[in-house]
C-alpha cells in the first residue's frame, strides 16, 4: 500500500510524539494506521510501516505476532470481540457468545460471515466486567447486551455497509 | 448513586458533579488549582513531600508508597519521563477506564504535578489498545483543552516549568501492565519484562529516569496537593490512608465501581453497595484482586479492605477488583477460566510461566472433561510449586495464588472430578495427545 495524503499527515503527527531518534516507538500507532482501512495487514502494509520507521520488516512481523490486536489474515469489516473471561462468564457471557454465533450463522467458535462483513471472536478481558455481556466492535464498547440489541446493532451496521457500497 | 460512606467522592467526582469532564465545569470546581498551588507556592520537593506525608500507596496493585517512588528519581540525570500505566487489563478491573472517561482532568492534573515533582517535561500515558475510542476521543479532547488553557505546554502559569503529554496505545497484551514490559512496548519492542536492576527510576524509558504510576494513583495526587496530607488522612486507616475505587463484578446484583475509604469491610461492598448476591444465594469465594488473586472463603467477608488486613486474611488488596463467586459456581471451572487467561497472556519469555500455564490448562481441561485422576489433582500442585518464585516477572507469579487457594478451599470439587476408573481404563497414551 502507499500511504494516502491523510495517512501521511497522521503519521507525521504520530512521529512528533517521540524523540527524533526514537522512531521505533511509533510502530504500534503506525500499525493501527495501516490496519484502519481493512482491519488487517498485508505484506505491503507491513513494508510501508517498516519503511516509514526505517526498521526491518522482520521486526514489524514480530510485533504483529506479539500483540493480539493486529492481524495478518483477512477478517470482516466489523470485528466483534466478545469477552468471556471469568467476570463476564459469571454473568452469562459464554451463553451470550454461543447465541451470538448462532444468530450470525456461524459455528460455536465464531468466525467470519459469508458476506465478509462480520468476524466474531472470543477475547479476554476488555475492562467492562460490570456490564457483561459486553463486546467491542472495531474497538468501540457495546455493553450490558441483550440478544435484541445485538440484532439492532447488526442491522444498523449492515445498512451502513450497504450505504457505503461495501 | 449516593455513597453513605463519603459525603463527596474524592476520585469519582463525576458522580457528584455533572459534566466534570468538560474543562469549564472542572475549573468551576477547583480544577487546576492544585497545579497552580504546586507550581507557584511549592518547590518540586514540597510536592513530593506532601505526597509522602499523605501516605498514598500505588493503586495499580503493588501498593508501594508513591512519594517514596518519586524520591528515587535522581535529580542530575536528564531528560526524565513520567509514564502512566493505563493498561488496565486484569480481569475484574475497570476503574481507570471510568476515571479517564468521566473525570479525566483530575487525572491529567495529577500527572502534571508528578512531572513537576520529579523534574520531567514529557509524559506518556500508555493505555491498552481496547481504549482506542477513549484515547482518540475523551482523553485526547481533555489533553487538548489543557493545552489550550495553558496547563500543558511551555511555561505553565508563567513559571519555568514546561510539560508535554502524549497518549500511546498498546495493542492487546496483558503483560504490558508490568512496568518494564510497558516501557519496552512504548519503545516499540515486544512487551516483555526487563531485568531489574536497573530500576525504571534510574534507567526506564529510553534508559532515562522514569516514574511509572497508575491512573488512579495520580488522580489522588491532585486533591492531596490542593487540600494537604492531613485532609487526605481523614479517609482510610493509619497505614492505608485515603479512598480506593473497588471494581465489583461477578455474582452480585449491582456490579460496578464503588469508591470507599480504605478499611471498609468487604461485606459492605458486596451487600450494601453491590446489593447482595443474585437470587439471595450465599457467597462461595471472593477474588479481591482480579484473576491474579487468592480465593478468600466466605468466612473472610468481614475483612477490612486495606493493604494490611487483606494480606493478613490471606488475600491481597491489589487493584481492589472484587470478583464474587456464589454457591452455584463450580470452583474448578472458575480456576480453569483464569488459568486459560494466563496461558493466553503469557509473554513466553520465561519457561516457568510459559510452560506452567500450558500444563495447567491441559490438566484442568482433562479433569473437567471427565478423564482426570487423583494424580492429576496432585500434578496441579506440583506445577504451581515449580512456578512459584521462579517466574521472571510478577505476572507469572500471579497464576499461583488463585490455583493454590482454589485447591485448598475446594479440593473436594477437584477430587470429585477425578476417578479411579480413569487410572486403569483410559488409554493414557491417547490422552497425552488429546490433552497435552
């Protein structure tokens, strides 16, 4: 990928946060920027990040492998990440996750819908334990969820996606 | 919601004052007066000394005296950094998120005061990646407002003191809550812990002197500087002064954050503030510091929530993240949940944690799926004995207390899952492929 003009500006803003000789510090924010458009990183994205920071692609790969929020495989336009850790599980999150997968027409472990719009996955704690069942969709919180609310949210996102011509 | 133990919240002030996240509202309620007082009337050492005198202890979990930590920063080495640990990733903990979402300026003011006290001119707030929306929204807005009003930037209150503040997001790694792993992550490396010494106070971020403090800790600094140490000590106990935000979750009617004076009994948190247990059931166990804490039995419910009393009762206050299990919950299932969390989050640097969590997960699964033997229960003990004291960082050690106390308190539940038949009838060779 090449950076768009807007991304180039964002990248410069990011780099200003760190000492001039510490560009490596910008690797996580640069990866977020590269991943923002399609929710995952291909080889071109990884190369673009390495080049922007003057580092080896190997290092970028090691970072992507270490941190769970970066992905090297295609996923849906909307990442639905449901917490099923102990505090949430004590408030029904495991059953909620199963029902969500069913409602989305996915197997019991989640996955990506056929239209490539949604990826549903189980994650560990997201700091919303008092509002279980909870999840993040593209890192935005959705909390104290009922099945009906999910249907509404999903319908809203589908409409949004079709308006955008996705 | 009104809290009968506090006339006014010290930290969760947004519950008393609407819209305090907006700088004008905050300014109308003593906002940035502590900073003005600190910069104009106090030397940096004065600020450190009032924090020392207040007895404030780190609210991230370790409970180390904050003023003492600041005192470790060498004066003659520059530049220095303040790094805020906003990585809040412990299952059961969601207090820093509420502070930053709803009362961000009190926290930001505390960070600037800390920078002034130690002589730092650059502050980084390191938040977990899941705070993306918060950091690109409310927190960045609050920092921008502080710059506009001149509380950040050059020559604050026309003094020689200048200070910049930047937000930095992690990307999904519990280990980055460990301060040296956090520093590595901020430097653009994998978030794995460093050897100590050198301690961050001497060689932290970019090998420069660095204070690492938790969000809630720094939110306390603002009222301490404004009102003084004696005022602060009206709350809490002699050795654990102040108030603490407790994150209450699990099988209670009203989970949420509750701010209480330290020393308040657990019972009050669960029964009065949390509205008791769902369906009137009995408490089975209390995990007072999230997934990494011991299980305290129901008989410990009257323990005062302060650092000393909790430790004496076999628990720890930690970040005060109370996960409540009731009598309907299977203890082995609960422990397995946490073990799986730690396996997922092990950074892989040291073998006791990396291998220990792997084997624990396998043995728990074997037990829970009905293939367990008595030897498996003993094997769990063997594994945690080998982990304890041998992990590279504390986060590895965090696995041990929960498993050990779960076994101590609820061994019958483990043994009821073990069967003698499994010892003779199961083809052990195949099981190895299934579970290990």
